């Protein structure tokens, strides 16, 4: 190869070059001399004069460009004519394209010096014809003379056959023809030079999008518009959903095989529009029936299908929420009024509902957060919606269930681990309760009784429950509960010191006693309005303890809660000895019979100072036990006689009292209402002290936000609290819609 330009006979060199070029395009596997062909191109490009040592009318490079353009033009026309002669145009096109594309790559390497020369010589008058490399020129000729020729002059036969073949694949369930893949690839490669990894010109996928993607999407639209209309009428919704999932999966696989990645979302949008969106309401209407009939596989299919459309998950979750709420209400309705008496049945029912639908959400709906939220919202509705009357009894029932678990009872045969699991279930339900302050009030009252009477299963379990409540609601929520435990532990030391005090004074008590000193602000206890004269037998105990305690704690006042006191009494009969457990009020009545065998009710009232109604109630318990005899308990003149022939199979007898739970519950709820009023006032003051000035609506919003951890306040109650604070001159109203802090 010469570096210096020499005169050439252009026609002879090019004819020889084109002859070899044709052989390459006939069969790219043919042997050829790369160096020889490269040298031909190089010689032509650098030559300045012809064999006669004269300069040509056109530079040889220009002539070479025109010649190869004409060659490619003729070759692609011949290829197009060969393609349309075949019945299977797709296969013929794919085969011709593969040979042409590889041959163009080979030829482009041979013409590399020609390509390079285009970048540093500027022929201004013919630039538009000469600015394309050989490879780019070959692709452009394929586009114009094969792709567009088949489209414009042969009724777009290639695309039509491709789409017909795809329809046949859909109808027969066959796999995609590899020749279709190769044909589709040609639309991408013609516009994008993968060989040199450069965008040739313009939008790299425009030819693909215009000539294949657009008709392909229209084909999908028409096919599934027709099929969906037929299927929705012929088969069940469950079968339709299953069929659509299969169809969409097929289209996704086909698209990933045939198309560029950007087409996948477009294909999905068309499929969703034709197969899902236009029938979305019909699918949703069937969802609840699937849940009712436990067709969980079909539910999963429905979930998978609607999860790919906008708002599909939300719509399903809303139906799921309503269904769970209905199911929960029905399960509670089956319990009737028994749930107020049998807290275990109520809690077990709610836990069963919770576990059932949490498991369904996990197994059927792939643990979707929207569906877990639906479970939570529906259970919150069930727990907080009043089933009868104007209030929800759930906080009260849940507190009673805790008492059932934590109180010593022969009915409870659970070990500590089982009780802990049950308490965990309580916390699950507790988190759904809006009125957590009501639960706290009932729980503290019941806990107080367990601690006072020593009926807790174990202190560890009690503390375990309080720690769970603390984690759920914070330290402030459980402060008083923990102080109650502190008081009980302190009382052990107090009673020990009291006994030591009696020894030091050489005082012997006729009655053993265990006295609990409880902090008034920590315990949900109030003094009884019932008048009462302490029995003489106990006066010394009370006086001695009062003297002892006031010496130890000067300035503290003791208030004796006789209504909570209990006594263990030994009853000696002629043939048997009994141990009776009773209230202090009952003890006061029974001790009278140590001196006399009979009393009128008027005598009992006078000596105990108890009201007649209370005496009558206490006497009924003794009469039912047949320890005392009386014709009635309403008249003051009625004579009550001790039964000397009393006998009972049991030696340990607990003399129970029928508690007026409805009145006690009403008092508890009234206390909660009072606490709420004070709480709301405190919250408002705290907010206003921080903000100084706040608009009415924003103040209401802030109060609700800060209160919801304990209860959800009613707006009228908040307004009432605001008015009370205005009256107390903590805040003042400005411009009718703003409040300022002035305290």
C-alpha cells in the first residue's frame, strides 16, 4: 500500500471492489482479503489524478460515495423483491436482514478510511450527500427500500403478517416465532447503530415506535377488547380474573421477548384498560362474596389483578375493612348481653377475629400494609362502636378480663406462660380502644381490690401487665398503678414496725390485724357515705395503730375505709368449727350474737349505726346461709335469731354480697368524665402557654392530637373547656376566632 497519492484508473478499481462487495452480501461467510479491499478504498480516497494525470471532474471520494450509494440502493430493492416472492414474508425478511446487517458491518470495516475522511473534509456543496458513513448509509437504504417499500407499495405486508402470527399465538397458546423477534429487532437497529454504539440521527426508537410499536399496541387493544367482552358474559368472575392474569402474563413475556424495555409499560396500560379497568366495578362487587365463601385463591387472584391498576388496592382494602367489621359485629352479636358478664368469651371472640384476618392478610394478600391497616380499622370500629346504648363497654370488659387472668380463682387453670400470652392478647385489643382512660379507671379499681385483698396470681404477672401498658401509652399512664404496688410493699414494713411498737409497749391485741396505709392520690378509692360504728372488739386495734402512725408520720391524716375491710372469723359450733370470710359490716352484725341469741333489726341498726337498707342487705346473706333466721329483713321489729343448729358441708365459707355493679360502673364513668374535663383544660392551658396566640380551629386540632393517646374528645366538650378557662381568666377570646394566653 502506498502512502503517496498516485494516478488511478477509478472505474477498474471500483468494478473490482464492487465485485467483491457483492460476494460479501451474497454470503458473509465467503473468504475475502480485507487488506486488499481496504487498500482499494484507501487508494481511491487519497488519489487526486486519473491515469492520464488529469484531475477528475468530481473528486474520486465523491464518485466512490455515489457508487456505493447506488450499489446499496440496487441491493436493497432486489432484497425487497425477493422477500415479497415468498409466502412467509416474516421468515424471508428476517433471513435477508440478518445477512444484510452482518455484511454491512463487514463492509463498513473495509470502508473505514472512507468513513474517516468524511469527518475532516468539508464539501459544502454536497455535504448532505456525503455525511453518512457506509454503515449508516446501508441502514438508511434498508429503511427506505425495504421497510417503507413493503409498507407503502405492498400493503404493509410484513407488519400484517407479524400481527396475524401473534394473534395465532394468542389463540393457540404457542410460543413466539423467532423470525418475528429478528424482524422487530431490525426496526430498532436501523435507527440505532449498535455496531458503533452511537445514535445515528434523531430519536433512536422513532422508527420502531411508529412502524411496529404503534400497530402492535392497537392490535393488543382490539384483540382484548373483543375477548374481554365475550369472556365477561360467558364465564364467572373468578374464571375471568384467572384468565386475565394468564393473558397479562403472556403479554408481558411476549413483550419482554419481542420489544424494547420502554414498550412494557405501554403494553400493560393497554391490557389494563381493556381487561381490567372497564370491568373494575364488576370485579369489586364480587370480592366480598369471595371472602364470605372462603375462596381465598380467587381472592389472591383478584388482589394480584387489581394491584396493577390505580386505586385498585385501596378499593379492595375498603371492601375488606367493611367485611371484617360486619363479621366482627356479627360475632359479638352472637354473644348478646353475656359479654358484659363473660369477659373471656368477648375477648376470645375478638382475638379470634384479629388472628383470622391477620393470617388471611398474610397468606392471601401478601402481607400488604393497606390490608393490615384495614384489619386495624375494622377492629377499632367493632371495639369502639356501642352495641347497645350510647357507650362502648369494651374498656370495662377488657379490664374485667385482666382481673379474670390475674386474680386467684379455681376457674383459671392456666400456668404463668399461658397467662402472659393471654395478656399479650389483651394489649393487642387495648391498642384499638379509643377510650384508654376508661380502661385505666376500671383497671385501677379492679387492681386495687386484688392488691388490698391479696388475690393476685403473682406480683410478677401484675408488673408484666403494667410494663406492657407503659410501653403502649407511656409512663404517665401507669404512674398511679406503679405507686399502688409501692404502697403495698411499704405496708409490709409498716405492719412489722407496728407489731414491734406493740411489743415495746407491752400491748397484746385480742384480734390479729393487717392494716394497709394507701396514698389517697394514687388509689381509686373514696370514703363511703355509710354511717358505721366500729365494733368494740376492734376499737383498741384502731386506736393503737392511729397512735403509732401519727408518731411515725406527724401531720398525716388517716381516713379509715371500712367498706373495703374484710375479716376472717372462727365460728365454734357444738360439733364443728367453721372459718367465715366476710366484710367488716357483716362482722359488726355477727359479733352482736356473741352476747345474745336474738335481736330486732332496730337493735342491730342502733348498735352498728348502719342504715336499714344496708342492714337488710347484709342480713340476707346470713339468712341465705341459714346462719341467722328471720321472717323478713324490711321491718325494724323483725326478730333475727342465731341458728344454734347451723351446719354446712364446707368448713371454710365466704359470705358473698351481691354487688351493685351497674351503680359502681356508673360512678366510675362519671369519674372519668370529670377527669376528662380537667385533662382537657390542662391540655388547652399547656398549648396556649406554648403558642401564646392560636386560632380556634387550630386549637381544637391540637387538643384532639394531644388527647387521642388517652381518649378521643368530642368537640363540644373541648369548646366547653375553652369557655371554662375563659371564665377562669387563663385565656381570652380575640376577634371572635383567636385566643390568647393571659394567665
